[in-house]
């Protein structure tokens, strides 16, 4: 991922530290960051205070569904007063996938389990659609309802998943030989295929994608 300035004060960049602690390799060179998913199951970090970067909670919560133990994300009451009540939405939609999820006033607990496909409501919330699309690349049969809600911030988000430059490796290998295969063809993620403006790939989503071992390394621009 290019354009990640070392001196940046954006709190969302703290997600990189969490992914590193979970077992990913995070390498920095100038304004470039490379995230490589772990060969082993991602580690649970137990309790994590994400008050400083609540917008990253949705992508991180989906990543935690693939961890080796429970995660409790704390001090994020403000997620209840975003585009939707995101704590309630995460609890409900993770549950549809087979994950045990519980919430309190300002926390979300995620207990990984066998996952299966489901129809995911977006609540007209762009981050819900984007974050659960990550699960759809690993779990067959995930259907994102109302995918057009991503037009608020990234109209071309779903086009990125059928970009031939994004190579999905079902064997979890670094190098892929042969013709690139779109993610949607391998994992059955369905979406509306409108032609939309060229997107950029936000840091937290691209890092989360790499963390759960879905793609080989790819250089991406930060929005």
C-alpha cells in the first residue's frame, strides 16, 4: 500500500499494529506498507480498546471472525450513533455467518466458529457492505444486499473484486501461476456490476483483506 506517510496522525493506521500482533507481517519502507497474512491462524488479542479509531472496527471485527479465539472490542459506544447502530448491525450479521457475537453498551464480543453463507443486510451503511465483503471472499455463499450503499464513499468498491490485477489464490500461496481469476468467480460473492468511477483501496480494508490470507501482495493507493 503506497501513500501511507510515517508521520501521519490518522488513528486508523493503528489497525496495522493490531494486525501485526495477530501474526501478520507488516513491513514499512518510506510511505509504503506491505502486509502479509500469517500461515497460521490469526491470534486473538483478547480485549482491544478501539475508541481512537472506531471506523476501523467493522473491518477488524470481520478479521477477528477468523482468529483462533474470542475478541472483545471495547470503548466504542460511538458506533451506536453512526450511519446505523453498528454494534447491533455487527452482532446481527456476524451471527448470520455462524459467528457468536454479543454486544453491550460500548463493546462487541466475537467468538469464532464454523462459518457459512448468508444474506448480509447493509443497513444503508457503506462500511457494513465493504467489511462483510471481506468475509464473502473466504466464506462461499455470502450475498451483500443493497451493495449500492458504497456509493457514499467508494462507488467502485465492488469492481475492485473483479479487477484482473487482484489475484485470489485458493491454495493460500504467495505466487499465482496462470490466468488471474476474479474473486467473485472463486468465492461466489455477488454484487451489482454497474460501471462506476475508478476507486482507490482504503488502508484498513486492503490490510484486512491481506490479513485473512485472501490475496497475494498488491500495491494500492490510499484514499
